[in-house]
C-alpha cells in the first residue's frame, strides 16, 4: 500500500465514518462534529481561569467512551474531541489574558504583557484578532511539521533501532524529561522514580504480584486513570482550593474594558507581525518536538527573541511589554505551535511530551486498537495496516481543527470573555466531584477513589514542594513498556547484562542520558551560586 | 517553619532514606524473583530489577537535591499546608462515607426487605448515596473557601450533584455511579 492510499483512507475514515444525523437525506459524519464540539469547548475551558485543557480532556474521556464504546469506530470521534479541546484551550487561554490581565492557561502569561496594555488603550478586539491569527498560524505550521516528520522518524526508529537501542531510547527520554521539567534535576528524578515505582506495584511476570504488602487491592496494580487524574488534576484542584481558601476575603473587583477606534487588523498589521509569527512558530515547533518541554518555555523564548528583534528593528515603535501587537504575535504563535509538534514523540515513539498528550495516549489505551509508537507507521504490502489509517485519520482531524480555528475560532474567542466571571471557588469543588466521578465510572470500584485521593495528595505535595508531577505521570505511562523492552532485549542478547553499552547506538543514547542530567545539574547550579 | 533550601534538604533526606528502604527492605521482601533469574539454564530479568532501579532514581534524585543551592522556585511546605490537607481529607472521607453508606442505609430503612445490591441499578436508590455525598462534598468545600456555611453553597451542591446524575446515570445504562459498581 502506498502513502497516497493511506492518506485517502485516513481522510475517508474521518468524513465517511458513522453518521451522527442526516440533513435532507445526507448523513453528517460524527468525527468532524466531535472535533468542532471539542474545539469550542476547548476555547471556553481555556478562557476560564482555573480550568485547563487537560482537565476537560480527563473529564470528557469516560463520557466519550460510554457514548462511543470500545470499538475501532470510537477512536477517531473520541480523539477528535480531545484534539479539539487541546487546540481550543490554547487559543482560549489568550482571551482573559488580553481582556482582564489574567492568563487562562499558564502559557498565556506572556500574552498579558502586551495584550492587557492594548485593552487598556481601547484595542481589546484588535488584540484578540492578532492573538487569533498568530495562534492559528503557529498551530497550522506545527501540524504540518508533525505530519511531515512523525512518519519519517517512526520509520527511522523501526529501521535502525533494535530492542537494546529502544530500551536506551526510553531511558534517554525519561532522563531528558526528568532533567528539563521544573526547576531541579533532583526533584525531576525523584518524581520519575516515584512514577516508575507506582506502576511496578502489583505487576511483573512472576505468579506472585510484586510490592503488594499482602494486599489484594494492590495486587491489581494502580489503574492508570487514578494515577494520572489523581496527580495531574486532583492535585492541582487541591492546591487551587487552598490558594482560594487563603485569598477568599480579598476583595475582587470585576474587571471591565471599553473599545475605542479602529479594531480591524489591516494588511499592514499582518505584514508587521508576520516575521514575529514565523520566528516564534519555528521556536515553538522545535521546543514542542522535545518531550517534556512545555508551551510556557516556548512562549517565553518566542517573546524574548521577538522583543530583541523589535528593539533593534523598530526602536521608535511601541516596545514589547507596553502594548506591542508584535509581542502578542510572538507569544501566541510560539505557545500554539507547541501542541502539534508535541505529538511528534507521541506518534513516532509512543512517548508523551505534555499533559494533553498524556490524555491522548490514555484514550488510545482505553479504547484499544491503536498503540502510538513506531510500529504504527508500517507500510504493509498487500494488506491494510489499520493503525496507519488511524494515524492519517488523526492528521486529518488536526487539519480539520485548524480549519475550524481559522474560520470560527476568532469569532468564538470574542464571545467567551464572560467565562472569567464564573467564580473559581464554585467551579473547583464541582470539577473535583466530576473528576472523582469520571474515575469511578471507568473503574467501578471505591478503591479507585481512595487511590485517586492518595495520588491527589501526592500531586498536591509535589506542587507545594516545587516538584513537577509530569515526570511522574510520563514514567507511570512508560514504565511498563521500559521493563518489557528491557526483558526482551536481555533475552535477545543471550543474557548480556551490558546490552545497553555493547551496542554503539544504545551506548550513545545512554551517554546522552547521563550528559543531559549532568548538564542540567550544572546549568541549574550556576544561577544559584 | 521550613523555608527554601531547608525544605529541599528535608525532602532530599526523605528521598534517600525512602530509596534505601525500598531497595534493601521492601523490594527483596515483597518480590518472589530477584534482580535476575535462572530458569532452565536461561538467565532472565527478575521482577525485582525494575523497582530497584526506580528506587535508585529516587535516591540519586535525593542526592542531587541535597547538594543543590536554594532557588526562588523551590517551594515550601508549612504546617498550615498540612493542616489544610488534614481538613480536606477529613471532608473527602466524610463525603465518600456518606456516598458509600447512605444508599444501603436508606434501603435498610425503607427498602421493604430488599438488599441494596438488588436495587443498585434502580432509581432512586442507586443515586441516593451519590446525591447526598456529592452535595456534602461540594457544599462543604465551598463553605470552607468562603469561611462560613451558607444555603447558597448547599444549593450549588444540590444542583451540581443532580446535573452530574443527569449527565452520567440517565443516558448510559453501562455507567455506574459510586458506590454501585462494587456493593
């Protein structure tokens, strides 16, 4: 089967899948509708301070699985909805950042620096339009890079990497994630070690389930949903509730804004911001392709790079941080271009790079029939590889979401400004109950809720101690695969205990893993001295 | 009170101690196979290797953290944080206890001799626990944040729990709200 055939099959899987309803005898396929609904929900969620895309993805997943079931037909509608949320939340985060100086998502913080001064100057709508154009451009660029790179990277991995090299690559990825996320390599390693330890409880190859302390409940292991939702979502809600508990008496004035003068984005404006968008899109895509490096860093780098260029090229214009449209463009293009590129390690290596990617892997894992990783991109001769059709279906979904973004995203962004008025202290307890309910309906046992509370406490403590929970979650997801690959590699090399070092490529990966830890330790130490 | 790098050092010592305890105590005592196993003259990786490596990561992380300098983003854990956590866990335990036992208690009192297990998919018995537990959870958390209990918080709890029942229970026969999956 040729690439073109798979592209056609992928597009057909999206547009000729099961119909949701019919208009005048013509069936309306379910997947595009789910992408649209997810995208609109994502914008609303992103525009609500206190909520985030991963939260909405986590809560939606069990409902989606209940609607669509576990059949192969379920994968594209479910993933379409989740990808829609992921993309929508990125642009939605800019809305409160620009209108009310409150970032809806952490990566929109830099957007406040120029967005809010523009609002204060009466240019709120123009600022939103610039954010939208920049975000949609960065996102589209990033998706094109994903579509071009992921299959080639996967084919390279399958062609050149055997079991020892794949084991070493997993170790390198974990070492990289533990080193680059957060402010401390030590804390990253502790977080990763805890994630590995948690996933190894109650599992193993022996008849006796390991590390169970004699408990039958632990013998089944921790369900993946309790660990991920507990540490990522419940831990964050616990922390946010405490912050609100301390701040509840602080009087909060309801923000408002007025618009003055021309709010259109003219061709001249686009020409001015285009170089900043292009530069930031490249920065964001490069950063997004590295697992674990988030959109906040991309936004910061995009802003800093753009700021330097602007100060040199246009010293007389409004500078970054004082209401420069170029500042919004640099930030929004950078943070939006992370989302597509973040799926490069997911689809080509099976390694999630951020929280949103974690939930996409969780969805694929829950539904079955699609295991993100290099084996997806096997171009079989004669028969059809259904996973490859799904992969091209996902690419189609991403481009469809971009189409929605370009056409209706901007308009919808401008109407969700009211989301900031939803009181956080009412929203968070409801989100907490919703998350516990989502966990229970998936697992159908009370022990899952107790585990989720335990993981929530762990996530809370991690946040209070300045430790990122993401290495924990990614190690939890990859731990089983790491052990399985290592067992197979050990057996395939005839019980060679040094299999990670006797093979040249594996040895290079291991050396890189040590280097990235040592290098990160040194670079973090320098500012502290 | 802990501050900055003191918290880091305490965390580092805890991590190193935990890693030693896991690697020397827990893993050898609670796994049946060792680091490597010899089965029919073939050497394979045992179940103890992976968790031992996990403990080594925790220990190395602790060591690196111990010698790391202070940074503004270090984070702090105060006694007030632990007090909040205890209060929060108390509220969750109370809510989940109500969620778990309110339905069976209602059936025992008014269920005409039926067992809860027999009625766990029958309205209104199947939603009594979730409704009461969910309402208490939401109302008590809002009251905690606002610093006082209020009718408004209770009303929000009632509305939100009811909406979640409508969202999960009414349209899907295969979804079971807590505690109906394992009673």
